[in-house]
């Protein structure tokens, strides 16, 4: 356990950030699952709408440093390719 005041504060701050990051990552996973379900069902309109939402959220996560920018770009690219294959 930390004895120094600043170390104690860092522990609290890290816990807060970890919780926030977990919430964002969980939300992203849910959105991606919804998109994949729409693709599997063959619902082009729903898949396109979900792609727009997923792209936005992945970009925001990358901008905030929750995901690496290349990871976000890779996920967006693969999701877009799966929606484009439906045509």
C-alpha cells in the first residue's frame, strides 16, 4: 500500500480511469455485436446505420486514447468491408 499522498491519489485516479475505459470498451463490443448481427441477418439498412454509429464511437475511443488509432482503423475497415460485401 502506498504511503505517499501523491501515490495514493494516483491509485484513485487510475481506478477512475480504468472504470471509464472499461465502460467505453464494453459499449464498443456491444455496438460491434449489433452490427455483426445485422450483417448476419442480411439487413442492409440496419447494418449501414450501425456501421455509422460504430465508426463514430471507435474514432472517439481512439481520440481519447482508449484504443490505439491503428486498432480503431483496423476494426472500422473490417466492419465496413463486411457491410460492403452484403451488396
